[in-house]
């Protein structure tokens, strides 16, 4: 079966199209004037009824059969609450014109099929029918109405395709979110258990050799990294679900930063971390989340800098004392301008570090969300091969 034409039947203008296009199909197939007029008139009779009572009709002109026997058919479908019968005027005449006529209905859906056998003398074959389809697909519009109608159809088709794509993307995104949520929870339990056993074993120090002790230290370090990853995955999932929660308290910023850096310096012993405290102030923040922010920014500064390089941490109160900025400056890899624009995106990593440095691109995404949820701001200044400066600014708590 080859569909040659598809015309929606919405108003009287479509009746003109249905008639003229049916005539043209007959002409292209090589039917005599009498036969094509008969076919087109039958089609018009049925289309007229559909158009008179509905605006949802559709006309399809198709060629069925196999070489060398083909038939030309017109299908008209429409929905209507009104009851129609095969004996109604339009259908009655169409049936007289084309005896190969069937009238079907199911509920309020109507389906009318009418057609005629095509003589062998037309010497049709499948390639010729393919050309016929192409001919009508590329045919010039019959009038301005058809031109607009074609454009609308094209636009509707594009919109439909785009909507479908958006729907599929949303579905995929939902599945990804669900996967991240489940995976992070499932990972957390075994990691916690491994970590607890490692800690237990470490406490039995003296009962095993130095070598085993070294292995346990490595095991401990790796499970800490794994646990951090699982925690980050869980945070990403919470951000997506809008369920990241905060316990805001009054925080003395300078003391907080100093304490956080004492802990972080003992972890990152390979780099010198220099702290310069500005005038003190208080902010409203969730200390655990703030610690996470500092750990991420300092961890990155260490990760993307040479060993032994200096990392500066600076706090600075704004002149009007309404905001305070914490800046972490490293002397590391730095970043390109294009990279800077995207580093706060979820899962984004600069290409230059993707194979040389471990990571999943979640840290800065989570950090920026935590900062913005605190009413703050995060930004970065960076020069490739020279280093980066990450700054976070918070409103001062009066
Ligand atoms: P991760 O470090 O796990 O990749 P992040 O979200 O913390 O994830 O960082 C995203 C990307 O930003 C990193 O992959 C890296 O390319 C870049 N980046 C972050 N901090 C720095 C830094 N201090 N120096 C250079 N590049 C950095």
C-alpha cells in the first residue's frame, strides 16, 4: 500500500483541494477523464459530508495491490456525535459512482473506503508509484490556502517532534535522577560497614605487622574517598529533588574558617596553606555544609596544584560591612575562559584534567548550590598555568 496524498478536511477550502488533488492523482496515473472525474466526484461527495458536520476529517488517497494489479482508493475518516448511515445523501451518491465502497462506524468514529481497480494497460509498477508519491510530496501548492496549510502542517510536525524529544529527554532525566538516588543510598551502607571494620582493625594495632598497618591506612583512605563520592551523589540527588536541607545557626566566620583549615591542613599535608583573616563578622550558615564547601574548594586547590605549592585563604569584610568574602587562591593549573563558564554545571569537568585527575564534576555544582541557598555568591578568576582564585561571598548577619 502506498499513500499518495493525505489531506485534512477542516473547511470548504479543503473540499476544493480534495477534489482537485483527486483529479490530479487520476491524471498522473493515466486514467481517462471520465474515470478520474468519477473518482474525484465520489471523494468530494464523502468529503463534503465530513466537512459539513466536522472539522476533524482526514482524506488519504492510496494505491493498493501488487504488480501488475493495483487499485486506487480514497479513505475518509472523521469523528462525529451525529449519527450517519451509508444511505445518507453524500455516501449514497459516492456508492453509486464507485461500487467498491464500504461504510464503517465504531462509536462516533466513521471510516469510509471507496476505490476502483486500475487497468493493467496503465503499466504501473512499484517504482512508478514511488515517483507518483514524490510528485505530490513536492508539488507546488494549488493556491495560497494550500500553501499556508502546508506550512502549518510542517510547523505542527516540527512542534510535535520537538515535544516528543522534550518528553523523551525528561523521561531519561527522571530515570537518571532515580538511578543516582538509588545508587547513592545503596552505596552508603556497604561503604559505612567497610569503613567501620577498617577502623576496628586499626584499633588492634600491635597485633599485626607494619605492612598490614600500611594496607589498612590505604584501605581507610580509599573508603573515605568512596564515602565522599557516595555523599556527593546523594547531595546531587537531593538538589534535584529539592530536598537539600540546612540547619542555619549564627557562625563566627573567622573562628570557623580557622578551625576548618586546621582540620583540612592536617589532611592536605603536601601543600602550605596560608590563612589571612580580615575583620571578623558573623554569618548565618549551616556549619556542616559550610565545612563541605571549604573542603571542596581547598580539596580542588590541592588537587589541581603542584605538590608543595602555596594555597592562600583570605577573609575580607566589605567596606560597608554588609558582606564577607572568603577567597581561596592556588598556584595550579588554572582554567580556560570557556571552562570557567561551565565549571558550576553538574558533572562538568575540564577536558585537560579528565584523564589526569580523578573526579566526577559534582563538587562545584553542590558547592554553588549550597552557597546560593545561603543567599551568597560564588565566582572564580583564573589564568591558565598560573592558578585560580575561588571566592565565596555571604551576607553578614546583623
Ligand atoms: P571534580 O574536581 O571532581 O572534577 P568539581 O565540581 O569540584 O569536580 O570541579 C569541576 C571542574 O572544575 C574540575 O574537573 C576541574 O576541571 C575544574 N576545577 C575546579 N577547581 C579547580 C582549580 N582549583 N584549578 C583548576 N581547575 C579546577
